[in-house]
C-alpha cells in the first residue's frame, strides 16, 4: 500500500496553498538538494501536466526553489524563495513543457555546480507525498509501498556487501533491491526497498562507507 | 494493516476497540514510534489547526490574488447575530472550514487533511464540535486519528489528489473523514462511522477540480464550506441509525472509477468548469496580467 502512516493523511504542516503543488514540490526540491549533496549553482526546472498549467497560482515555483534552498514544507521563507535564491547565488530557470506525462504532477530538475550535475524526475502524488521516478537517467521503479533507500556509489566490489551488512546489523530486512550502472567502474545506483524504518543512525553509517557518494531515503 | 473500511471495522469488533485505537496501534507498528509520540504529533497538528481557525475568523486574511479572504469571519459574525437558520454547530463548522482554507490561500500555515485544498473540512467540523461537546484534548487527537484511518483507505484504494481524481478526491475524502470522526467523537459505533463516511462521500461523487486561474481559492474555499456541512449532516444521519445502501468500500471504489473517467480539463488543470467561465477567465487575466486573447 502506498500510504502507510496517518501522518501522510493528517499532515504535513505546511504553508499553503496546495499539498501536491506546494508542499510536494518543496519536498522534491529538498530531496534533489539532498541527493546533489549541497546547493547547486544553476537549476533548470521542467514542469509537466498540471504542474505546467497551474504552477504560478500554486506557488509550485517558489516551493521548488525553497526546497532547493533546504526549506521544509512549513518554512514561511518559501513565499520569498526567489529573493533567497538570488542572495544565495542560485540561478533557477523554469520551462513549461507541452509533453503529456504519465502522472499529471511531474517535474524534471537539472542541478549543476561547477564540477557536478544531476538530473532527477519527481512526481507529486497527493497530500504532499512524492516519488522520485528517475535519477541521472536511471529509472527507479519504486513501488512506494515500503521505505526505500537510494544510494549513489562507485561501481566497486564490496560496496553492495557493505551496505547489506549495515542494514543487517540494524535488523533491517531488504525486500527488493536493484543495482544499476552506466559504465563499468563508474557511477552506480542502488535502490533498496526495506521492511523497517531507516533511522538516522543507519543513514550515518551508510554515508561513511567507502565508495558511497550519496544516501537518501524515501517513503518513511 | 487494514486495506479497506470493512477490514478496519472488523478490527474494531475483533479487539473491542475504537477506530482511533486501531489507528494508534497500527501507527506504532508501521513507524516504530511510541503511543505518546503518535499522540504528541497529532497534538502539534491540532495546535496548528486551531491557530489557522483563529486567524481566519479574527484577522483580516486576504490572499495574494485578492480573490478570497474574510468570508469565514463574515459568517462567524452572522452566527453571533443569532439569525442563523442552519443551527450554530453547523454554521460554525462551515465558518471555521472557510477560515482555514482562506488562511491556506493566503500562503499561511495549515495542516493538510488530507490535502491543503481540502484542509478546512476536518478542523472546521472539529472546532465547531469542540464548542458543542467539550471534548478532552485526547478526544480531539483521536478525531484526527479516526479521520486519518478513513483517509488512508481512500488514499490507498482511490485517490486524495485533485489532479488525479477531481475535487471528490479532496473535499469529498475530507468530508467522509470528518463525518466518520464526528460519529466517533459523538459516541457512535465504528459501523456508524463507516455509514457516515459512505453517505458523505456519496454526495461528493463526481465533483470536479476546476480552480479559477489554477489557484486554490475559487471555488475551493466554498467547497470546504459545503464539505463541512455535508460531513455534519452525514454524521447526524448515521447517528440516527440511517445506513448507506451502498457499502462504504464500494462508494470509495466508485469514486476512483469516476475520477479515472473524468476529463483532464476537470482535474486541476484550470482548463474546464468554473475556471473556463467568462468570469473565471477574466479573473485569470487580471491576476496574471495576461492579455484577454491568451487562452
């Protein structure tokens, strides 16, 4: 089941006006920043479907920018996120796309800094809940029914075993796991769906592992 | 975990507990949080809701577009005049639902229940019932948990997104959730909660999401008003022993199928319905400073 916790129905606490187009957008922006491991210098944001048609009225643009600046859904600075982005030297451009997406609330973000770039496609499925469906060209195919971990790492022997060991140590069971890479020995991505809640302690342990670049969790 | 309303009601019967108690126990199991933490989280949200209601009925709230604000306050004054026809509890549910949604439209702080666009219905009914029934703080926390239990079933079997299922999925779901929680707060049975949910949602089926200029304002604020009133009526009907001929789970399923067959122009794209009326379009041009020719 996609929705598991009562907090997904009663919540989030947020600044209005839309849970999917404002709070969900802020969460996508914030998760992108987390996966990028810092604040990007330039961001190109492509909006699709209902996002493209109604983003101005819903504050989807300021929410995405707010998220990229690490503002949470209830952070009232979201309203003035554009000014905050200017101050922080983050340049953001929006593109309204005509293509019809599978999900009506779809956004593609391309984050860049001088030595790093990342592309992410997210969808906002209702009530502030979001899914990431693509990362750097890797299709994620998450069911959304379980807590999930995204681990960007280097394609080396032992990394998968080390990650599995950390989870085992904390009695976290892996339900589904997919490892993808673009090229042998280069950047790779682990997508792991687990049965238990992933604590901050586990996240810290995973981040410390050799050849692990970024760790993020989805669907608490 | 309960997958539908039938299973939820079965759990209350098996263990002899309330719907809110099933929700608490499941929340502990799913998230690993303690009972105290689950209730404390609901308490924090109650505080946010109460503050939004207060702002909406006391302050002069106005949205950035200028389309909405002040109607919750207006109705509250009318109630005080003593001339209200629908009864104070009903009218307060409506004024407080509008107040919350007006604060939301002004980019104020609210708690989504289940969404921001439908955030008025659950707190609106609750903070009206607070005046009528004098519930304990825990009973109010449980009101949110019972609402949440029914909301989870809708979210997992249909949708709570206007873009995916129309307004029936947002204000419709919220009205059903509030109706069910009202029954529990008033001392009704879990079965009566399910009947109330079914009767409220039945009367929201087919409702489209057609926001003027794409803003969560027109008609959202007044749909929250109607959602709160339908929730109150459905709860009273269920408490009187009236049952829905169509079981709650089948009503939810019907809502899903209606959403699937609804035109995209009526699912939060601002292309159809009230958004496409001459006045709706004129307001859009005015707000975004667009030329009238652009459609």
